[in-house]
C-alpha cells in the first residue's frame, strides 16, 4: 500500500532528524500532500496510527495540509487552479501546461520535546526544507 510505505519513510526521516536535534519525543508532524500525489489523507492517518506505535512518534499527532492543484499554461503563461482535474487553460483553452503545485508530498515541519537535561523546555520547531 502506497500510504503505508510513505508513512514508514516519514517516520524514519523524522526519527533521524529528532535524534540529531536531541529530541527524545515527537509531538506533532505536519505533512504537505498535493492533490495529485495520489495519497489519501484518511489512509495516511490510518497508517500513521498503526506505524507510530513503539517509536518516538508514538504520542505525536499528524497534521495534513492538502495542496490544491495549480497549473501554468505554457502558451499564455497564466497560472490557474485545476477544476475537476481539467488540465486545459481557462484563458486560451490550450493544454500545454506545467504543474506548479499539487504533486508535493513532504514533511513541512515537526515538533518535539527536548531532553529534560537540556536548558530549554517547551517545543522546538524544525523546518525540513
Ligand atoms: Zn493559456
């Protein structure tokens, strides 16, 4: 299943980054999921609930930011949102297009709690990109 493999990869990346940043516990993970990525948010959440058990993300919540499909026409250079997966330009009716947004599938950020030995308490936000 596509979503399970994806979440396994997310957990691996987050775990590695959390260890590097001395965060023993992850509290929140935020993902950007484009509407063209073919990943279903419900399936991602389900896979997350199953796979996070026994990891440092066990108590974390998953937040999904759904990204609209934004296209650009290569003929008239206008940018537009795709309606009903219609890939032709609403300005000049041609269909030579470039996908600007909608295919992404990545971690936006995650938050974790620092080690109690650390001088700072509270949560830390790490940007992945
Ligand atoms: Zn056009």
